[in-house]
């Protein structure tokens, strides 16, 4: 009897857990005929959820309303302030990497935002080019969940936000930069057939079938294809349109323990075989996993935007090696 009662309680607990999971992860639903986005703020006392309408989003500084096939979002962004106004038709747009769970608190995300504000202002002032950092869903003030693994929905939301920012600031051409998960976002934009990318700088990225946190790869069908909910750059190379003026740079550290350098090389090789200008650069990644190349990606994006040659960019990255490696920890 005790065992039967215990099983009943376990069953009820699973039903309740499934209900809350469904309620939490389901797409934004209409409220009074209007779709809303959900902003989740995590602090020491838990997570607070706030509903945001399109009007509320667009009335907030440095926020942009974005739409995907099945969801809406209010994405936050950091801009270079005064450098944006009247600055012409070219802009640098940067995508950050994945936020680990311990950095998703309100305080730490605010700290990250302040860091990007400083870097963006400095780069824009030096190059006289507007610079944006788009916060991916779920972090730094953006609504939704922080998506890790290359889902198509995130790409659609970012692409929607880009179109609005282009109209808002009179931008025609963009230099994309990205680190880790942000590099994958840049690659997804590339394979979606865009014609407004002047340069793309993708650092420490993963471009194949996403890996699981516990190891292994996401499930595929009998033909080795992942779910349609994923947009895999290496499986969509035909979507990259020909552009004789566009330059692409794939930057990575062969010692990277989070994003396999072999896959980064495979991505660069695939781009070149498809007839695109793509350069593979080896750079010393930061951290114990030799993975962090965000500052390098942003700097290379700036160099590409200012017209520096491939040789000048390769020289800059090459000179980083002896300077940075002395500061890197030894991984045993």
C-alpha cells in the first residue's frame, strides 16, 4: 500500500512539473488580442516574470520588438550613443556568447551590459562607425529564455530585430561579429541569404549539429539531419549568397576545449569551397578552456569595417599570441 501511495504521489508530482514546464516554455500567447513577451528577472529571492507588450517595448530605450514564426520578444541592445547619429550606412553588430547559469542574475547581467557599453563606445569613437551589441533572448534585459544550441527561433528573432535597427538608424550594410554562441548566430544570419553583410567575424564558434551539455550531440533522424527547429550553418552552406566584396573571418584557438577547432576549420573550408572569401585565423583564446575571443572578434570586426587588409588583420592576430599566452593559465 505504501509503495502504491508513493507511486501515486510521484505521478502527481511529474504531472505538476510537466504542467509548469509547459506553462513556462510555451510561446508568447495573445493577451486581449495582443501578443506579449515575458521578461524573467532572476535575483536572490527567485525569478520574477513580467509581461511586455510591443508598445511598452518600443517605448523603452535601447529595446527592439522582434517576431519569429511562433514567438515575440523584446530584445535589449547596447549602442554607441552619439556615434550612431548621422554616422552613415555602415554599422558593426556584435553577438555575445552563451551566458552560464551563474551569470544570469540581474546584478551580473547588468555588469556585463556596462562592460559592453564601455567597449562599444571606445570602438565607435576610434573608428567613427556605429556599434551595436544585441542581447540574445533571456539575458541583459532581453525577454525570453537564453537559448543554447542553434535553434531557428533565436535566429528569426535576431534577424527581425536587425531589420528594425537598420530602419531606425538608416543602416544599409553591416559588419557582423560574434563569440561562441554569438558566432553561430552570425553564421546563421549568413546562411539565411542576407545581402547586407559586408564582413563577418566568427570566433570560437560551433557550426555543426549542437552538442549536449552532458556530452554527445543533439538527436538526428536516420539521415543524420537534426530537428527542423535547428538551423545548422554547416548543413545550410548553400544559403550563403555570392558577394565579391564580402569578407569572412573564422577565428579560433586549436586548444579550445569548448568549441572544436576542427569544426571551425571545417566551416572556413566549406565557405571557401562554396566560392566565398573566408580566412581562418588562429588566435590565443582566454580562460582555462582557451575559448574566449570576444575582444579579438570585436577588434577584427572593427578592422574589417575600416578597410584593413587580410594581411593587416592576420598580422594583428599573429602578434596577440606571445602577448596573451603568457597570461593564460596552464591546463593540465
